[in-house]
């Protein structure tokens, strides 16, 4: 229970309408997109300016109230919602950055624009397209996920092979420290060597070092010609070889996504139509996209070589959308398949490409041992698989098995979703104690009272999330 004085101070800072205390109003901010992680906030606070963010942080710091920063609430690891009840000593607020909107100062020559932290990925794309350019980032949650959240998690998505992760897109940043001081710059100078680089420091810090309020973002060319192909391969090894060939041969290659046969069948059932290709068990379907100022279709077909026989290629926007649905709507299909039951248990991992086949085998065995249904898909060029376990009996054992194997294979326990609270118990698998100690020291220096997102990115007991009835994800 928060001291009532805090709520009235917060109301004075951001206005009554932007401090949500009723259970119904808070609910959509208290459970994350996975449906597995949930907690209680004394209030959801929605500041509309950087100054208001600073005020909110000062009030919370003085009162000893924890702050959970939240963007579009499309996170899957419990990092943007309050900690589970009973796991923290202090009350917490959710600081929603959704009202920090607005795109400004688009510069087509520098190929940059400035966006508030609450701008969605789709809004960033639209603002870029309005000046004849595009955003370098894209993923299925584009309509809800925000720039601030993408920075906090170093989000990736489908265009990473061409343009890099969110880290590569942030040319400048503005953020508020736990004591209310504002740091960073939105100048966006591509070259600047005047000390610590705040975009680098804060990207991927999951709301533990500061609250990001705005960013200077990179733009990329808007390609007039886009071609999409859905291709079946007989094995993951073959898929990896093909991806390497496409990367070497095609300057226009934009994305290579991988869909395992079980995921393809599930999404096909959900869409009410079979996929145009059928990979064998142990094989994979790849969704390949090329984009260029000249039509890349013939180059793509040539690069596909023999495999072009077992593929569907589309240039028409509607036909492309039909193929893309087999990738973009898998999550929706899984949610429907598990509706009314326990939400799927998800792991986001990556390994060096040469180890991908082995990772897939480990994941299949772990799921078979548990008796659950495994739906795997992801971003092939980064060796990044999303492993989704439907009806898992023992998620902790699955996680321990898969994440240990990932570490042994030289991979990472989180490729793009972050650590949140879900993976803190396994951070030691990929970070040495010297490394974790140094990170804790940086955190303590910037936030000595420890109010920013406690429990996230810091070792705690396993948090596998509740096994309860899922609530429909609600995004403001
Ligand atoms: C995707 C999200 C789950 O790739 O990262 O669809
Ligand atoms: Zn992904």
C-alpha cells in the first residue's frame, strides 16, 4: 500500500487523469504480453513530458516507491510489469511512457528523425515513409511496441540481418536518471567522441539505469520493389547454408525468418489455409524478403537455385501478405490454441549458426521429455529461435536444460526479448561474476536507492510466471 501522499503528489505532477489507481484501469498495465507475468502497482502514472517524468522519479525516490518503466507492454519476460506479489519490499508504480509521443525534426539528408519514447514502431515507420524513407526495424508487435521499449530491450525483429538491432538505430538519446536529472543529447551526430555514449550505455539496460524519454533515430531507404518467398528446406543445416548463400549473393536481402513444420501447421490451421510449401519433419520453412530500388525478384529466384522448385514467390502486396501471415500470425495462433489454459512458456535464444541444428535437437528433446508441444520459429540469420512450449508441465526444467545447452553452444540466453525477471536465474550462464559485479556497480552509481525496475537483470529466485488463466493482452 502506497502512502496516500505519494498518489496525491503524483496527481499534482502529471494531472489526475494520468494517475490510474482503479483496479480495472490498472489491469492492462499489470500483466505482460506473455500472460505469464503479473504484479500489482499502487498506480499507473502516465507523464506527458520529460519534465513530468523527472518529477515522477523525484517523488518516488523520496517516498521509497519502486518504478517499473513500461512502453507498449508487449514484453514477454516480465520486465515491464510490477514484480509478482510478495517478491518486493516496497510498493511500485508503473511509469507508462506511452504519452511521450510525437515525431519531429525529420531530416532526409541526415536520414534521421526524433521520436518520443512512446512513439510506436508503426508510427516510426509511417513518419519515415512520409519523408520517402523507412524505419530499419520491424517486428510483429509493431502497432503496440514503442521506441522506448525497443531501446530498453535492444529489440531486433526481422531486418536485423540488413540493418542491425535497435542499438544500431539510436543516434541520440534523452533519458531521466533516478534522481530526476536529464542526460543525453538528441543532436544525432554520427561521429562524436566526447566521453561515454549514452545510446550505447542505455540500450538493452531494461529500464534499470534511467527512463528513456526520446531518441534520435536512424532512417533507411524506402525500397519500391519488395519480393517475398516462402521456401521449404529438408533440414536446418540446409536452411543455414541457403541463408549464407543468399547473404553473399543478394545485396537486397532484407530478412530470412525460420518457421518449423509444427509452427507452419499450427498457423495454417489458424489461417484456414495450408502453406504453399511443406517442409519435412526436421526441416524448416523460410520466409525470405528482398527489397531494392530495382526489382530483386530474378536475383532472388536465381540465388534460390534448385530450391526454387519448392517455394512460393510473391511480388503483389496481397500475395506477399498471404505469405507473411504464416510468420507474423504464429503468436496469435498459439494464443488461440492455448486460450483458456496456461499461456505458452517462451524462450528466446540464439546460438552461432553452426550450432543451430543442435539447438533445435536439444529443444525437441526437452519438449518431448516434458510431454509438451513445441512451436519454434525465429530469425535465422542471427541463429535466433523463439521456442514456445504449449502445455508445459515443468517449465523450470525445460529452461534449465535448454539454456544450459545454449550457453555450452556459445550462444545467449536472450537474443532480443531481454532478461526481465524470467531469465535472471540463468544470467550467470552467459555472464561472469566479474561482469555481473561491474554491471551492478554501474547500476548502483546511477540509482543508489535502487528504485528503477528492481529484480530485472539482477539475480533472484526463478520466476517462471504464474500458471493461471491468461488475461487477454490489453494494450493502451
Ligand atoms: C517475433 C517476436 C516473438 O519474432 O520476437 O515474432
Ligand atoms: Zn522475434
